[in-house]
C-alpha cells in the first residue's frame, strides 16, 4: 500500500494490568505501519498507567504513536468521548483492551476501504477464545452478509444477525464526523457500542470482510460476565432499552415510530427469554401476555412460551435450536 493513511484506535481500559502488555504488543505488531493509539485509563488503581507509559517510546521506535490519557473512573462511553475530539486518523477503530486483533486486522480493513470508497463502515469476522487458551476457538463471531438490501441499522436495533464487539469494525473519518458532529457519543455506563454503531449504521453503507481477524477474549473477571440471575438480566434490559430509545430520539430516523416499536418488542422478548432461561413460569406467562397484548408475539415467541411450560415441547425446541445454529454457521461459510 503506497499511501498509508493514518488509522486511529481508541481504547478505554480499567485495571488492565493482567493483559496490558499483551494488548500493547498486539497493536505494536500490527502489519499496518501508520497507527495512532489513543489509550484512555478509566481510573485504574493497578499498574495500568505504568505499563501504558512504558510503551510510548516503543511505539515511537516503530513509527507509531501512543497517546495516553487518564480520567477518573467514568465508564467506557466517557472514555471514548476523551478520544473522539482528538483522533486524527482517516479511519477510526475502537477496541477493548482485553481483546486481540489479528496482526493483519488493520491492514486488511484499510485495503478494503480503499478499494470500496462507497463503504462507510466495514466489519470482519471473529471468534471467542478463552484467556487460558487463546488459540482455541470457542465460538465463531460474524454477521451473515445480506443477499439483498442491507438493513444493518434495523438489525442492530433488534440484535438480529449482528455483532457489537468493537474490534471487528473500522469507520471512515468523514462518517464519524457526520454521525457525531460534536465528536461526542451519548454517555451511559452501558451500551457504548450501541452509542457508536447506531448513528454510524443509519448513515453509512456497511462492507464485509469474510475473514477471521479478531478474538474476543473471555475472562472470568470480565464486566460482561458479571450479570447473573433473571432479575439482573431484566434490569440490564431495561437500562439498555432506555439508552437505545434515547439514541433513536437523537438520530430521528424517518421511520422513527417503527423503530421504537421494534425496540419495545425486542426487550419484551428478551425478558421473556430470561424467564424461559431461568425456568420462571410465572414471569414467562406474564411476559408472553404482554407481547400478545401489544401485538408483538410471533411464532417464535409462542414456541418459547410452550417450551417453558411443557417438557416435551422444550425437548423439541432444544433440537430446533441446534439445527438452526448449524444452518447459520453453514450459511456463513457459504458466503
């Protein structure tokens, strides 16, 4: 690649001592040479700052730039808002500090974007791995590219065939500035990837790289693994719903009323799913009635409702889910 345009990567981190060196080495060893890493220490009380500062000179020696910022603990969305006003790259990525990019991740994405000037955001495929064995794939991470018209924005609203993990994405600078003219996203303690992706997906065409270029690392002490129990799941859903509805108000899509309905039905459905998962028949019945009363209940909801009430239906539903997952992965390989 003759003209190596600058790529900015914004990364928040909270108490990253145990994986900090792994992360910096991962960015340092990217095959793409022109990278600006904006690393925001979100109030860590371990050795995160010491490790980060020790890599500033190492980045300089490789011709890359590491910008270190400290903030009192305020969450990942607030940390991203420290990076958005100052990033200088022609392309932007944001990734979690405990995950890993394939060493060709940045290079492959830039090559794709340069060849497809009509694309505003590109995504690759990825996988889940255990921290104890980074080479063993636990689960594949991908979106099956639509055959016809791409409804990426609507799919994000209802979490249909989408991935929210940030390391798979790259966005053009021009798109970021159109989506966030004030260079700020909506701040909350949850849903920072919703806050980034939804405004971008509404205005930009999405491109797809059919390669595994990212690893989502499952850690036993990760924030994303802390939610346990039906009540906790439902509380998280209510908080997520508020964030997404605020984003719809900010974006003002042409089909706003439809979008709001989609979000309401998604989270009602999610709460019914939690009741099914935790075998709470009383709540399951209550949530299914709410879906029906609001006109949102479909065949899938009726199936889960019956599976949660009757063991025989539940047995066949489990088989159905296995077959559906197998077909989904087969479809991805075909693409």
